[in-house]
């Protein structure tokens, strides 16, 4: 049984992000399952309501939240 693992900081960050993404995906799947029969608004409708175009979204930079 291993008692220690040596990783570079970059590899640790990469693995941590993979774990975080997995947790977020599981949470999203659970929420979708719970709300399976609820009313949904298509993304295109939300964007139109707020005057947002797909081109504007494509031009935005990614941001880190947290």
C-alpha cells in the first residue's frame, strides 16, 4: 500500500481540476435527473430575452470562478 506519491505542481493541479470537473458533472447530472419533468427555457430564448448573441459568447474569454 502506497503511503506517499510525488507529483509535480503542474500534475497535481491537472489532477485536481479533473477531480473538480468530475464532481461538478455528477452534481449537474443529479440536478438534471431531479428536474426531469420541470419546465425548461431553451438557451436561445434566454439569450434573445437578454439581447445576447452566440457570437458575443464565442468572443468572451474564459474566467475562473472560485
